[in-house]
């Protein structure tokens, strides 16, 4: 889809390089003691259902995948059911409980845990100077009791942080293992209340990041399996694409990536994409043309008709429905290509994207595939093209894959910047294909500033 038109030899060399040159691994995150997880992470109770939890236990192949215990209600249940029930009762993210089980006793991955590991599964009521045979401690023994008590304690922290000074709070200084730590949020403070040690919280962060943090960059189209909703990731939020007609007016439906529903739910929801590209929208006495999420106001009804737009297609809207759009250049009867057009010079064969009288050179034919769905340009005389103002060259749209000719590193374009894809597992997890990589020269490549690499999925 985004192949360089030069020769097939280039792609062959690229694939050989990819196979022979090891991709760089993503650097381990340096632990910041002031941040472990977000407040939202702590209380997102809907991230996993029983089946999701069971699938995770199966994937890690620890003993918990098949063990059953008596729950606090006296009924025998699977470990997944117990974790899910404790999370639901206390409105705590089940992922937090899963990490606690791994951090404290390695129960998610241990194929043959001891009875002591199971009885003190989350380390609840066990302290550095505690005797587990003390009756006051021993009453908290048992897998289900441990899991439920931990969930209930985090709920207690949330609801009583102001009335109990022993509960650590955000933005206050605490001495943790001879180091001053200022938690940036309550969730981090609560984890230090539960485990008042740096190493324990470092382990929590490491496990959480490895198992539950995914880097889904802006510019991706995502959906969950068996869910019809499609989301566009933009500015750190997910925007629901409300219909297929809206989807195909902006995107290629083949670019949709299927990811875990829990990961989708962890991304804040933004304003939906409700109107097709090139919609005519009227608010009060003003009529606009929606072009690439930008509102272009018509100077007059005559301007709209002279450019071939049909007044019968106007959609009436209220201010709140269009307030999030940026306002662009006003459209007059003299406006040249307000919706944009691909034009090619007859003699020089240079191709440009012309919009509102400004021409933007297309430096690589891969842009025709990624940005314009291989739309053929209209050939016009070079003199006619010279009448338009010169603008910046066209850059790749968000979600495109690019590589610099002669280098095996592949980048994703996100927010106009290029982000290195650190390994094959990350590449595959995002549903990418090497056939979709655009090979570009230095000039076009450098038009996209380099940003942080994507987080490795390995």
C-alpha cells in the first residue's frame, strides 16, 4: 500500500536487512519512585471480566489457572472468579489485584507454589515484624481472604484518606527506605501505604508496565474483537467513528487494528467523529464545508453554488456540535480547490496537492498511496501550476509507516512525528505489514521530527 515505486530490489534488500539486523530493544524504563500507576488505573473496575482473568492465568501457566478455593461467601470458586469478585465488590481494578499476587508471592507465574504462598497470597496483614502465627494476623490467612482484604483495603484508603493520617497521600513528602518520595497521585501514595518500600513498588511498576501498559500512538484506528465500534486515536483520546460512511470518508478500513477491549477502555473517550468529510454544515446564518476536521465558511450562498455544492445536502447543527473544529480559510467564488486536488505538471511531471490556491509538492509517490488512496492526479500545464502559491511539501499522514532508504529502522508517523518501532513483536501487535512501509529519501524523512520510540510489546 505504501511501496516506493523505484524497484522491487529495494524492498528485497529491506527485508534482508530486517531479517539480518537485530531490531533495537526498547530500553527498560527508569523507575520513578514518585509514580507507579495512575488514579484511574487503580479504580478501573471494568478492565477485565472473569474470562479475561482466566485467559491471563492460562497464558502465564501458573498453578492459579486450575486451582479452586473457598471464597469469602463459602462457595468454591476458581482463582479468576475470586479475583473478579473481590474487584467488583470493592470497585478496584482487577489488574491491581493480579499484580499484587505476582509482586508478593509470584502466584501468577509459579507452577507449584507452596501452601504458605497461597495462604498469604497478597501479603495482607504481613509486615516486616509480624508473626504469621499471631491470632490477629492468622485470621487473614487464605487465598480468597487475602485477595478480598487487599481490594477492600485499597477502597478504604480511597474513602478515608483525609480522616486517617497514616494513609499516605499525593504531593506530600515521605521517607521511604531513607529516600524522600513525593507521590504524584493518590494511587501511588496508597501503594506506598500498603508496601512502604522502594523495591516492592519498583516490582509493582515493572510487572504492571510489562503486562498492562500498551503504547497505542495517536493516528491509529482501533477496535475490539466482536465489537462493531471503531475508534480513532487522537491527542491521547479515543474518538468513536459513528458510522461506516464517516469512516470511509476519512480512512481506509483496512487500517483498523484489533486490540484488547480492556486497553481501549483505559483510553479516555473524546468527541465522536459524527460527520463525513466534505459535509455541508449550517449553524445559524453561517454555512461551512468540513474538510479534514476543519470548518471552511462560505462567504456567500453564491460562492457555494458556483463551486458546485448542493444546498439540499446542508445539515443543520447546533454550536456545541461543531465547537471543537478549527476554523479555516473562508471560501469565495474565486477559491481554488477548497477541498484539495492532486495536480501534475505536464512537462516537469512534478505532482502537487493544491488546496485553497496553495500548492504543496509531493516528494515521494508513496504519499499518493498513504494520503490519497492512489488517486490519479489531474495533468495540467506547468504555467497553470505556476499561478498557485508555494506551500510546504506534503508530509505523511498519521498512522503511516516510513523508513529511510538504506536503513532497516521502521517508524510510525504519529502527530506528524516519526516514532521508532523497536522490535518485531511490537510491529506485529499493531497489525502492521512490511508491505505497507514507504521508503523515502532524506528530505521527506527529515520533515517528520523524531519523537520517543514506541514502547516495546515484548
